């Protein structure tokens, strides 16, 4: 019997680190970096990784990690006590930051209540709504609910997130649950856990990410971590994070379903004013488009000098245009300052286009804009 450290539940035959489980669990020794293994684009952490230091997050970044998905909450009353510190360390390492909620809901009204717990936790550390909000769907009681009801409850959970302005959602679950207890869909393409005995190559290409191990050891970090390979740039975003003097009364709740088994939080020392991290800006509806991302090919990308522009035309995108961060008309009074540019080949037209990477003068908005829209 192994312990699900995400919620402190004892679950037969399942392994968990930050998030959980796969359909092909292995009990091998810790995996170490190797060219034969899948990529380690993303890691996920909870209070069980509260001992990781700022230097450890720098190590993750220097070893290929691009994004970290942090447990924000669980059920209706638990908030990760290490959330502010983990966000701050990930931010300082330049990692894209996203959040997950460990779900227990089996009724629509419970789903809505848990969604509010999730929203409040995330709002305590970031003002951005352009983060991926993941439903961690693996708790044992959910297996006793019909798939149709689980799908309906998940839809209610996501609807509450959407109403609060969070339009990027995803579903985390193990491969063995797909199509049996819950389904992915157009807005929740999936972050699928499946741990092969000898991981290699790629799996679940239609999903956003594949979590392929929970026992990976990065250099100089003496702890097993969950690692995932991303199939696109859906999780590559970031938010304005204010971790200074952040408090959240929910984190001290002793009645939460898992707080009694959660490790004592690491002391949060007073920190310097947190750096500003790129915020894509206001929501632009369904933001990720696989077809748009696949329609372009990078020719080159380079740093460039600072030049000031304004525009109300077009939109701001991620570097491969897969994610639309927001329409420029929504920010008509912003002055945009360049720091990089790229040349893309547009496969559908056979033409080339130059995009500038820009940030607002306050540093809290940014993205790639077609040069022709900038004045």
C-alpha cells in the first residue's frame, strides 16, 4: 500500500508525488536525467515539496523545466500553506506558473463551492486570470460516481471558474480513468498521468501534457519529483504575483479534509518586493488554438533594442501564436516596448511575417504582436 501524498489518503497500488498516478505504475529506483527519457518540461508541486529552495527552482529551470503547476487547494476548506512561497520561487526562476485543485465533489453544488475555494486561493497570489486552472480528478470517491455525473460536475466546476474570468482550464487524471470515469473535451484537452516501466518517446498527443513519472531526480535535488512532457505551449504563461505578506486564513483550517496529514509549512520569511512577471492581459475567449500554432514555422528569433509603440489593432500571442493573450483594443492607452523579434513562415499563405515581443511600460502586460499593427 502506498500513500497518496496529495490528500493523505491511503490508496492501494497507487503512487503519488505532487499529483498522482498512472495506469502503468512502476516501483523502480529514482529516474535520473537521460537522453532516452521523455522531456521534463513541467513539474508539479504541493506542500509535500515545501522544502524545495529558491536555488532548487533555479536548478529545475536550468535543466529544461519550463512550467510549474502548483497545488492551490483541495475540497472546500484546504489551501496549500506553501503556495505563496512556491509561487515566488517559481517566479524568480522564470518558470510559467499554473495551479491545480484536488477535487472531491460529487454533486453540482459541491463543485461550485470547491471552485470558489480554488479561485480564492489563486487570487491570494496572483491578479492574473490567464493561468491554467487544473482540476485534479483522481480522488477515490469519484470512481463511485457515474461518468455522466462526473462530466456534469466538472462542467459546473469549470463554469464557475469561467465566470470568475479563468478561461484556461484543464483536467488532470490517470489514463485508466479516461472514458471510464471522466472524459476530456475541447476545453479540457487533458494532462494525462501514465507511468511506463521504461518511459520514452511521447504519449497522448491530443492532450496538453503527459505526466510520465513521479520519481525523477534532478541534479542536486535530493527528492523525487513528478515530471511531465508538454505537447504544446498551453501551460506556458505567467501571472503578476504578489507574495509579500500574503495571508490566507483557509491555510490554517484544521478541519480541511487533508490538512491533518499535510506537512508543516515552511516558514515564510519577509521577502523583497516580488518582481513583476509577464502577464498576457485580459481574456480573449478560447485562447489556445492548436491549428494556429501549427500554421506557422519559426525562421529565427532574436533579441532587439527597446522601441516604443502603440496599437489598438490585432492581438498579443505566445511565441508560436498558439495562445492568444488578449486583443490590443482592450488596452488602447498602453505604450508597448520591444525586447525581441521573430520571423515566422505562414504555411497557409506561403508568406513571412515579423512579430515583435513587447511589454507594457509597467511590465504587467505583454506578448508577440505583428509588426504591421504597431505604430
